[in-house]
C-alpha cells in the first residue's frame, strides 16, 4: 500500500521482551506490516544500520547515560520521528533498569539508566513489563489511523491516544506509590482489584478490599497506575468498547 | 438500541426470574447472575467465571474463579462489602487457563473490564478472552468494617447470624437465620459508605454485556438490561430454552421509572462531587480520573 507509515523499533537498554510482545501479535503483526506500516528500522528484524526518518518510533529500553552512542541515538530518534512511543516500562519509567548499579561485564562502568523521557520529549507511553501485545496492536492501528486515516478515524485515534499521551506528559517515574498518592490518598479507590491483576510481579494484594503493595517487590513499571480505572477513565472512548474492538479487529482481519 | 444518559446503551430491558428452583433458594433477587453463568458454562460460552465467594470472615467476600455449577452456586447472594473481582482477571487466563472468561461484578468493575480490554496495560491475553460480563446495579459499597458496624452496632445482630442483607425501599434490611428482621434508614448507613463510590458515575452497570439488579421489579424478580451483541446472544438463547421467565418491564411496578430516578440521583450527586473536588483546596484540586 502506498500510504503505509514508516515504523521503527529502536533498541536502547531493554531485554527485547517488548519486541517479542510486538511479534506476539502473530498474524496481526504480519497484517500491520503488509497493509499499514513498513518496518524501516529494527536492529533485530531489519537490515538497516542507521536511524532513518520515521513516522512512528517504538523505543524499547532506557538510556545508559554513560554510553555515548545510546545518548546520540535517542536524540537522533527524536529528531527523525514524528511520533516517539515509549514501548514498555523501561523506556517509560526506567522500570527494572532503575535497580542497576553497574559492574556487569563487559561494560562495568555502565551504571546509570534513565527513561527516555529524561532525555527527549515523548509522545505516547505503552507501559507494561512486557507491554501487552494487544495494547501495542491497538496503538499501532490508532497511529496509522491518526496519520493516514479519514476524518472519523483521525478523531477516534485522537481521543483513544489522548490518555496514553497524558501518561507521557505526567512523568518518568513510577511505583506502587502512584496508587497511594494519586488514587488511594485522593479518595478515588473503590477496590476493583485491577491493580493486582496488572502487576507483573504480584506485589499487590487486597486486604479488606483495598490494595496493599509490597514495595520491596515493586519493580517500578507503572502498570498498576496506568491500568487503574481511577487513574484515567475516558467516557468518550471506553464505553464504546464494542465498536472500537470491532474496528481494531476489522483492521487486522 | 436505546442510549439513555443515565441507564446507558441497551437493546432490551425486562423483568425476569430464574426458573431454576435450587438457584432461587439462596439467590439475592431473581437469580439472574448465577443462572446466566451456569447456563453459559454448560453451553461452553464460558470456561469459568469470576464470582464473589466466601472469605475468611462472616460476610466477607473473596473473589474466586468458579468452574462448575456447584462453585457458582456458592457465590449466590449480595455481600455488601468490597470484593476485588478484577484482581483475578488475568489470573483466570493464566493459573486457571480459561480461554473464555465470565466476570461478575459491580458497575466500577465492569468499567475496569472494559478499560482492560481497550487499554490492556500489562493485561496480556485479557482483551480477547472476556466472554461474558454480567454487571450488578450498585448505589454504593461498604468497607468490611462499615458493614460490620451497620449490622452489629446499629442493627444489633451478630454478623454470623445473618442470613441475608438487602438495600431496598429506602432501607437497609438485615435478616437473621432465626427470623429477626431489622431495618435501618439509609441515613444511618450513608456515612459508612466507601468514599471511592462518591465519584462513581454509573448505577446500572452500563458497561456489562448484561446488567441486573432488584430495583424496578417486584420482590423476587430482577430488572435486566441486555446491552451488547454478546449479551443478546446468551440472553435470547437462555430465554428460548426456558431458563428464565420474563415480563416486559412496562408491565411491572415500579418499573423503569424508579430505576431512572435512582440512577439520576446517584449520578447527578456524584457529578457534583467530582465538580467540587476541582476547588477542594485553595487553588488546589483533587485528582479527577475523568479529564
Ligand atoms: C455492593 C452492591 C450494591 C448493590 N446495590 C444495588 C442497588 O442499589 N440497587 C439494585 O437494584 N441492586 C443492587 N445490587 C445488586 C443486587 O443486590 C443483586 O446482587 C443483583 O440483583 C443480583 O441478584 P441475583 O439474584 O441475580 O444474583 P445471584 O444469583 O444471587 O448472584 C449474586 C452474584 O453477585 C456477585 N456478588 C455478590 N457480592 C458481590 C460484591 N460485593 N462485589 C461483586 N460482586 C458480588 C456474586 O459474584 C454472584 O455471582 C448491589 C449489589 C452489590 C454487590
Ligand atoms: S485499580 Fe485503582 S481503584 Fe482498583 S483497587 Fe487498585 S487502586 Fe483501587
Ligand atoms: S458505587 Fe460505584 S464505585 Fe462504588 S462499588 Fe458501586 S459501582 Fe463501584
């Protein structure tokens, strides 16, 4: 298709789990590459050495600030991309790389890792460790509709992406504490249980219906806060779940 | 398709009751939730359902994944305190290996399910595996200790002697095994409500595939909204097979008028609360999930 968007995967310091999640869309991923996006950059999947111009850059991993090349690459990614997406929790919030103290072979001096939002402006967050294939799929379809769709599709993509863009504006740190600070202490928690389901390390349990976080287990991925229906709940999108799910499924058929 | 600003989108609304006598014995109202889930399980529409079972203390619910009729029946009846149903949403697809998940829960939990479907943040394998979501009407919920205070201090009954609790006709009802019936005016219970419920903008589980509650229908019957294609499929099959008896909602008293009135009361009041939070401090707002 002529109007395919240019999609890239930029690999900073991450475990490739995010990229595996992209690929875990199986036929959906193939469909995206067939009809909606050319994969113009991906160290793992495409034979391109240097960061090209991209419509959408999916950045996996945080940036090691002692690694000159990474720092240059993330800046170049920003300059050459229309939309920068932090793919997964390391790119969004630092996540597990926050716990690095250096000392690993063969670059023991590489010890400080920052989420990409500390070095460049980021447009969209896809939190998760790893991010779910379904959310990646949804964002990919919406990004295509935003850049190449008709007026209705653009409007839908706009309102769908808005809360994920707001997460990108909100900050570069995450913790179970976000639920304490911005949901529980704010009188918003109603004990639905979502946060516990979304936690990849099962750090959250519910006592008498309210979330308790084992803060030592928390890897700072930001999933619980993003997933909580009382962090954001957009009434112009979520109640349309039936139609929107059909649109996404239709696009990938 | 009807789209009501307070009652949400629905294709049909009826008054209904299960025809399964065993389920009805301990159901809260018309046994709609349990009967639907049993039917869906037997038809292979779901592999199991997240329900509010028994917790460690009297009347404390604990979410669990029911995979048999027997399990589903154990969850009958309303527990007026928090059961974090959605904590099992991903677990149901993992530890329990369900491909088709049924979910029961109150309005905010239906909202949580739909958010997890459209914005599956660390919710791998969840969006496409939700097979049937049955929502309850809900004016408010209570923390466990609130419910205990209401029953033990205000109604003067020990929690373990209670057979059923109910909110209806403007009162909180406590029925004990030995036949005591105590009612409390809701103005006594209001202050014990869960604070998070006061920003809740949904009364009749607008986002369920099917939603149900007692309000609007005669005692022992339930008001049922059929909302989505999925909901419509299951419901029409079940009714055709005689699983439920139904009456048009227009033919029962007090009917939709009361449902609408209560929905409006709740949502308007809570909208006001959301507004007031914007000027809670001096030039300081409280968080607003809806912007
Ligand atoms: C907190 C709460 C407030 C409610 N407020 C209203 C109201 O204002 N007006 C109204 O008309 N109806 C209200 N209901 C719904 C009503 O009490 C009945 O639950 C509903 O009519 C279903 O009855 P049934 O006979 O079909 O269900 P049953 O067949 O008896 O099954 C009950 C189902 O409810 C679920 N359940 C029980 N307790 C909880 C809980 N704490 N959290 C989540 N799920 C639970 C169980 O999983 C079970 O599957 C409320 C329910 C709850 C839990
Ligand atoms: S997801 Fe949010 S509202 Fe639900 S229990 Fe957790 S903190 Fe409370
Ligand atoms: S009132 Fe709303 S927030 Fe509170 S339990 Fe009921 S549905 Fe949830």
